[in-house]
C-alpha cells in the first residue's frame, strides 16, 4: 500500500491492482498500535462500494490490527481484524440502520453491533468461517 496526494485528498492505493480508494486514508486503516499496513484490498473495495452507496462518512474506529495489538493479544485466539478483512465504523441511529441493511445486502458475513452508551459502532467483516468464529454471524458487544 502507498499514498498519493490528489489535491487536498489523500488517497489510498494498493500496488496490487492499482486500485484507488477515495474514502479512506492509510492512517485510519493501519494498526493503531504499530502503524503496520495490513488491510485487505478486496475487503476495502467492498467497504468503499457500500460507503459510496450510502453517501455518509464512515468514521473508522478500527480496521487492521496486528496480532500484537493489545486488543488482539488478550484474546484466546486473534480475531477478525488481524486478517485485514474487518472494520469498525462509528455510527448510530438512522445511519446505523442504513449501514446494517447495506452491509447485509453487500454480503458482509460478520456483523457486530455496539449501540449502547458511548462509542457506538458497527463491526463488519468477511473472514473465513472457523470453529471459533462461524460465519455468517451477528453479535452484540
Ligand atoms: Zn500493531
């Protein structure tokens, strides 16, 4: 992954396929603990298509996390975010409703909903099903 400045907009480009993602910056997709780039291209193309369709900003609260990220390190086995095929989007109310419908229609198979108190978000992923993490699946936090 590398960066390109297009006017005032920072665009995210992947070497593989030369795909440009308009709506996300490299900083918000990388591991917040070590700044490693590990997001998956095909996954982000799906997220971007949904972002374009829904027409409101996606506030990324977490995307790629390396296995040493504190949240992953304390789990029994590392989670969806370490595959680069998971994202948490800060959203509530009407936009959460729109994001839920849109993500189901878009084929996201892991959907986690946190809509209580502060820090409301919806988690989307497309990881392979495993014993620990069956897919398709919906859960709350
Ligand atoms: Zn890290």
